C-alpha cells in the first residue's frame, strides 16, 4: 500500500521553521542589581512596572543568577481586573533560556487587596513543584499593590 508513495522527506512541500533561542543581556555583570530581600525585589519591580499598577492584573518574573543578580524581568501574562492566566511552560522556558538559578514570581492586585487568593496559593505551590524538577528555585512570590506588597516568603508560605 505504501510502496507507490514518495518518501515523506522527499516531498517538495516539506518545510520546517528554524527555531532560534536567545538571551542577551544589555546590562554588564558589574551593573546588575542584586536582590537581598523582598523589599529590594519590590523596588526593582515597581521601577520597571510598565503600566498603572491599579489598571489590570499582570504576572511577571524576576530571573536571578547564582549570586541573586537580576538577569531580567519577563512579562508572563496580562489579564483583567480580577485575574490573569499563567502558563507554566512559558514561565519556565524563559527561566531556562536565561540560564537563571532562581525566580521571583510577582503579580499585582488592581483592587489594592494584598492578601493572596486561594488561586494565588495554589499557583505558587504548582510552580514551586515544577521548578524543583528543573533544578530551579522559587525564592518568593510578591503581590504588588500601588504603595506596598505581600511576600509569600516573609509570611512563611514559601
């Protein structure tokens, strides 16, 4: 039945896209900000948050090297007023691409309520478990509000 068919690889329309994976830092190593605690992570995030923090919920990650220097900030998702969807595959692919050692999770609550929801807690547990399989560490998960923040690590949830 298959003998009269051309081999699959010989077909003229056999095209495959080339994938390029790249991380390039524009910040010299000596100039990279080092994260010492939740306050320094919050300060970095607030300095680089692109929109009004009270508008829509966004989820971002800080990628850190072995000495807790910031490799970069990656926007993972943007949602509505009450939530955003976080794709763990995108999050971890960014961390692996940048060769990070650890991650700080962060999202804002446009309502100003800093307390984590049950979904926030479940997502954090899921991501911590996934990170273990990739030899990555989740240092913290910050819930960012306009004038303050909530740290899962400071509150003993990580």
